[in-house]
C-alpha cells in the first residue's frame, strides 16, 4: 500500500524502494503490487474496515469455490459443509490482522481447479475465462505459477489417459505470453527465478 501511495505521488510505479536505508536490488520488483493497489484504493473508499471486508470476502469466496469443486468431484456433502468454518478459521488466524496477497492465490487456485473441471467435462469455453483471469493473477501475486503447474499436470494426466491435450498446450503458450503483461516487463522473470529458487525462510 505504501508503494502504491508513493507511486501515485511520483506519477508512475516505482522500481526502487524509497524506504530502504541500505542498498537494495534494482530494479525493485514488487510481485504483489496489484494486491497493494486494491487494498490502497479500498481503504480510500471504505476506510480501514475495507481490509477486514477483503480478508473475509476472499476467505468465504475461496471456501465456496473449493466446495463447488469438491462437489463436482463427488465429495461427501458433510465434508463440503466444513469449508465455511474452515474459511473463518483461516481468515482469523492465517491472515491475521492484515490481508496477505497469498489470499488472492488461494482464491484463484480454487477457481482454476473449477475451470479445469469444466475442461474434464468437455467444455472448452473455460479457456476464455482462464486467459482473462491469468493476467490479473500475474499482477496480484507471483503464485500465478500455480496455474501453469496445475494445467501442466492436468495435461500430463490426459496424455497418460490417451486424451487430446493440444488445446491445453495452446492455452499454456497463451498464458506464458500473458506473463509479459506486467509493469516490469522481462525483468520480472529474473525476480521470479530468484524468488522460486531461494530457501523458504528467505522468501517469506
């Protein structure tokens, strides 16, 4: 949020850390800048309570999407009924007082699984929705790589079963191109490589 506020003052998205007292990596790549923008403008509109509303809205939306996905796979209704209480628990304890950008990845992962389920039923129109959602995910959180991984794993499954996968390969090519739809351009991939390969304690 501070980055967005300072960027608005400067008139462009900053690629340096204006708050650092020590040398930092340049350019600064903030893979959560979109999430920060949503939080910033939401609080400008609704005040501090906007963070709380976003936090629980995402938690319940994730629970709903997960429940729908589980139901489509034939899960027990009683198991699905646990999704809402679990969402409350995660929203209260897991996200703490603030909303973390990971919450968007949790939600969009559940949506992506629902979309893949539509493909399993032979519905191909989901790919239009997927290609529309993916650039948003790219700019909300670096967890967008989950969508690529899930799609690739699903394609491998279909290949093993002897089902066609050409449409998924074309989709992943489109998604790969869409990763360039970010304010940092190709420099984003240098950051992504470093972030995905560093030790977990260092990347958190």
